[in-house]
């Protein structure tokens, strides 16, 4: 069961592609911000704004395979997940799980299925549907767990293979003004994830390899039931991570450079 706690960090990263390093204040607050060449934009007065945004997102995914230094966006395939710790407590199971040196492969192969975007004077609401044929995650983990009164300290290597991953991301943003420029700060993030199949491997769950294999077999049989419980109950962890990562990009680039203002 403990491996499903690890997945929260993974889904948070793939939910929107990548997180960005700290904002370059010089670029975002200078006299004039210029988008790097090859970065597509949309106009707010387009009749088919949703379709334009869908095409932009789809076009950008392969371009960000190796990242974009001008926008401070790191490579997204593989995407290096920052070392992360999670506390968890539910019934008989409680403890902390840490991920280290984890990488996610397959994000750049995602397909943007639909975008639903609304814009008003105060902010935005956006829903994005994506499909990723295969995601592969590997790294190291360490856990301090307690099942009833039994303490466990497993650690080792893990990998997770997810097939047919459907994401719906929901984001609300509010406008802020800095140095006369309008920026969008995301204030709410939620997601719905549907996975056709998942296979999990981890060593070090138990010293006995036979017992380790038995536990993995159980997890791989019942991953769907456990996963449905884990995701909503750990939202207080993955929502702030997603918001912080996305806002490092959104507060770096003036909003009107990404979606130009409606013509008068």
C-alpha cells in the first residue's frame, strides 16, 4: 500500500508537464518582455479561442522535450522530479514517504484532447483534457511507516509503468499587476486522473525477496481501489505543489503576451 502514497508526487508533475525554476525577476519585470521565437500565442477575441489554446499546448509539448532556457523551463522528458516528502495517515496506515532522484518519461508524447477556457476582468478558468499513452517513472524511495503498531522502514529502488493515462486539469486564476503589466496567479488546481493499467515494482519493501514479491503482486492486483482513496485524501499536498510550480511560470511571463488583449 505504501507505494501508492509515492504516486501523488508523480501525478502532480505530469498533470501539466513540468515545473519551472525560480522566476528571473529581470525578465518578468523589465521594460518589455519579449517571448522567445517559436512560442505561439492566441488572441482573446478569437471565435475559436479554445481550439487555438489546444493547438498551442499541443505544439509546445514536443518543443519542451529538452526544455526552454529563455523561459526557464527545464526538460520535460525525462522530467526530473524534485526530492519530495509526504506524510500520510488513514486508519491503520500512517507514516512518511520520501522520493529521491525520480524521473518521469513520456510527458512529451501527450495528446491534448480538449481545452475549455473562460476569461473575465478578474481572472480565468481553464479545463484541459490530455491523454498520455505511456508514462514510466523510476527513482529511489524511503519510508517510515506504521501499520497498526508495527513499524516499517523500507527503502530502495522503484518504478511505475502507467498505460492509457487520461488527465483532466481544472485551474482558476486571478490577475495581478506588477510594474504596469498584468500577470495571472493560479489560485486553485484540481485534477481527475483515469488510468487504464498500472504496473509497480519496488525492492526493499521486505528483506525476504519472496515476501517482497507477494506484496507487490497484491498491490498490482488492487492498485485501482487503493489509488481512488489516496488521490483525494492527499490533495492538501499535491495541490500546493502544482500551484507553486505553475505560478513560477505564470508570474514570469505577462499574461497579455500569451493571450493578447481583445481588440476595441
